[in-house]
C-alpha cells in the first residue's frame, strides 16, 4: 500500500470511529405508528441539537403570518380566547410576549396541535379549568431560542413544548442588530415559519 495513503486511511477510520461512538441507529415509532430510523445519542443535548438541525433543514419553508393580538383577556402568562386558553409556564415567562403580543396565537397553536383528545389534563394549581368545559387549554413550556442553528441577520429560530409535541418557529425582525438579546429581538418581530414535530417525524 502506498505510504501516503496510510495517514488518510487512518484519519478516515478515526473520524468514523469518533462519530459512531456518539450515537447508535435504531428504529422508533412516532405517535402515528410510523417507523423511522433515528439516532440514539448518549448525550440528550447532542440528540436534540441533531433533530433541531434536521427538522429545520428538511421542513423549513418561509411563510407569511400576520400578528394578531385578538383575545378576550390576558395577563403576563395567560391569554384567554373564546374557546382556547394559552398558559405560559414559569420557565418560559421571559418569552411570554411571543404569545401575549399575538405573534403566535391560540388559534394557530390549536390548528397545528389537532384534536383536543391529545391535550393533557391541566393541574388545578395552574388553572382552575377543565377540558370537559369545551375549552382547549395549552400549557407552553421550554420556550427558547435555537442558538446552535445558524441563520441570517434579522432571523431567529425558537422552540417550545406542548406535550407531546415540540413546536419550531422562526421570527423575523428587519430592524434587529447582530448582538441582541432574544427578548429584545422579539419586540417588533413577526412570525415567518411555524412547524409541529414529534421529534422523530422528519
């Protein structure tokens, strides 16, 4: 074998071995029973980052949405619509303006979420309402910017969770500066992409 090829071959084997130790491939079923080949990472953080990038790579498609702050009543963390209630839990309070300012509305969440049969019961200490009253109640938590996903200036990807789904979305702010806190970026922004995922459905 040519001696010049040995370092290249060694490097290839090293890269494959290094990458393969981070995850294993296995088959998993999504909530609809459809099977997918997925990566099982040893690190939860690496696993989520992989799926975030994959979903945005394959599912991202810019759309046009209008901010629509129409509601019956609101507080800093709860928005009431006619038949929908959106509750932003404590871990996401600093991003609550995404919902209270109408960038993302209860109707949009309801449309993407689907049937109320999937909505988990709401604990009494959070809100004294019942699903059987006919009101859809969405508890939103883990709202955060996807800082590990590259994007162009004036655009930011975010994510939040409503069990059992993860929701991905992009906000666009044409007046944004390069170094800007996510909370400040949200002010004056509008929704430019919205997607529901159960993680393995890509």
